[in-house]
C-alpha cells in the first residue's frame, strides 16, 4: 500500500493540505519525546511539517533519552516516542498496564560511533574486546589509563564520556560490547545530551566516548572516529559500511513508536503520514542511513492494517543488518 493510499484512508492529505478546523487548530499539539539520536530526524520532519500546516499544528520534540521517552509514552503523556532501540519487555508491560497500544515504525539506520580527541594518534582502531575491557563494570576505578587498554598505548589518563542510563544508545552499546544491556562502569561523564559528550571529548586529549553517527559528522572537525574490529578487520563507520553490513556490531535500526490512541487525533495522523512520506529524504539530509522503500511501505501497511505491537519481542537488535530488518518487516 502506497503512502498516498494511507493518507486517503486516514482522511487527510499527507502533504498537509487538509484543514483541522479553526477552533481545533488553535490547540493542536503533537507531543514527541525520547532518543537524542533520533531527535535530529524527528526535528527535521517536525520543522517541515509545521511549515505546511502554517502554525495550525505545533510539534514539540523533547530529548529525555529512549528510556525516558518510553516512560512518558507508556503513561500516555506523549503521542510519539523516538527510540534508538526496540521497546523492552518492562516497557511493553508498562504500556500494557496503562492500556497503551502502539505502532513500531523503523525509520533509519545509525552507526553508533566511538570517538576520541583529534590529538589521539594511537587509538585509530579498537577491537570489541578493547571496548569491553574499557567499559565493563569490572573496569570501574581500575582501567583509568590508555596503556592499561593496550601496552602499546601511551601513559595517558583515560577519560570516558557516554550515554546516560535512560538512553537507548547506552542500552545498545552495553549489550553489543559488554554482552548485557546496562552493564557498564559508572565512573564516566554520562549524559542523554550528545552535545555534552561532544564537548567533553573535544577538550580532553585522553577522552573517549560514543554516540550516533550524525553527531560525529556534525563535529568531525573536533573529533576523530575510531575504526572498530568486530572480528573481521577494522571498519570505520560510514553510510556504505552500514548499508553493506560490515560495520558490526555497532550498526542499529532506530524507530518511532506511535500511540494507537493518539493516531485517532487528526494532527497526529497528519504528522505520521507526513513523517513516512518524507522520511527517506529527511533521513539522508540529517546524515543517517535511509531504509529501503519497502520498509517504509511496510510501515504504511502496518498502520493501515492496525497492526500494533513489536516484532522484537522485548529484545535488543544487536547485529541486525538492514537486509535482516527488511526480511523481518516483510513477515508482518
């Protein structure tokens, strides 16, 4: 089913031509919150959408992290949750307890990027084992110098910057690197705001951190990306290495989750239709990897068929390549 057909089913015009009515338009708000990684995509969509609606609809986009966004979403406080990982079992349970059903819509792929200070000339490549040695809980207070990671590295203090505990990036990174979600040392500078991490590593010669690829691209004059050896040689994050499946295990799908109840509201219907129609273009504009058209079509089909729920069963999507996601979506 094509996007235009979906818009027709919803009784709207996806490009934003339908009227919400004067009285309703004055108070029409679409509330979005969640992942800082997905924020640039949703913010770009929101900006373009609001231009088409000429202030008839206001879209607010918060950054409380994937976990923080799901807490609000499952309480019914927001219409859409930005998520840099699939919904977890405890969040599924919370939504169920509160009567919140939802549509899970993958909208892009991201390359979770490990970064160091540009003056770092020695850590051009790190293995997954190196990252585990740095970030596992047992490293707290013990692995504090670069030469403890690798004897060939210099005697230099290791300063760490990473996602906060409410971040989907934190969940994914710890699962992919340490082997268990949320298993991490705690003695590092943590924030759900990736700009805080950018500034920390940029000013600290011994700094190391991680966040989404688009934030690295925006700040690559201040930072240096590290190639990751997942067992088949060193690979730098890029659109190509995400698309061809060689950047592992730190490639991941990112999502929006839409409340089924909220989708009954005209302003949310319009926003979601606009999002899916323009996602591929805007995802590329903000430097993420767009999904194949068939995935966006599958999203439309899911909404038209009122297919709520998740295809991930409350588990992470570590190691899931784009082609794997396509096959999974095709089974809906």
